[in-house]
């Protein structure tokens, strides 16, 4: 079946540091890939998505590229801010649909001054 | 901005009791979902609901669980006889159509004692 593996957290960075959160997946066919973010006390929010190989999703300075050859969708940001502190979830769904998301375990990011 | 709202934010219940978790999806959305996250584990799909019936459910969603859209605005998850292992954060989500972004509520933390 489908599965998503994320790097263990927490990840602690200083403000303006470079961020990478690794995500790899196992799926049949060509899934759509997502990053969701959960800020303290809030629900899950879609951060970015990619629906086919080599697509790059981007939002709020975050980027992730759909790499079919390595089955990866790593999240990156060039310069993190304290306000980026949150839990980040990698997820996938069957191609062409946003239903039945399969999530990774989530990675907590803590950014300090 | 329209949002998915869930009530209560936290519920404590005794083992064996029935609980109903409530959600108000975004008003023009047609697809509704429940997910749960046991502490420290992955966010897991429970069920999707469309056109007043279940469209898909996971193996977790056994006979103890049921969903209902009683009045055209609320979407509820009922657990008939709670077990300790039902303790988790439960997320409701809705989407306008398949293939579009799922919007999540802030979650209900259920604690079974």
C-alpha cells in the first residue's frame, strides 16, 4: 500500500538558516504529493503540492520538487523565520484526487532567534 | 476566510461511553472527511463522505464508528462505545470536489479514561 516516510524531528534551527525536511514515499502509479503545516493550536493547512513528476510546488518561500526517480518530495526553505515554527506533514493521494490522504508522521520545526 | 470548525476542542469520556464529534465544513464543499492522529503517530484516514453516503473508509472505521450529516451543515463522527485506544486527535476536512484542496479543522482531542 501507499506510505510516506519523513525525517524524525524535532528540527531546531536558528533564524535565517537553511531548512530541509526529507520525505520519501511508496505508492503505486503516480500519486499527488503535498506538504501540510500545523501551527500551534491550529488545524492542518496545505502549504504546497505537486501533481506530477518534476513539478515544483512553492509557497511562502518553501519549495518541494516531485522526484519520481528517488520517490522523494523534500521540503526546503532558504531562510527560516521564527514564525515558521510548526509541525510539517508530508502526504500523498491517488492521482487526480485530494481524498484519502496518506500522511507521514510529521516533523516539528523549532526556529530560534 | 471560510474555515472548517470542530467542536469541542477537547473531550474527555469514560471507556464504553458514546461520543459525538462535530464539524461544520465549508458551506459550498461537497466532500467531507475524518482523520485521526494518535499521539506520536501518523495522521490516518478514517472515512470520506459524499452525497449523503460513505464513499470510502479505512479498516480503522469499524462498526463502532458512524458518520452523519444530520442537517445540511453539520458533519458528525460518532463512536458508539469508546475504547482507551480511541484516544487521539480527530480532524475533520472538506473539499469542494475531488482533486481540489482539502481544508482541515483545528481538531478535537479525545481522551478516553
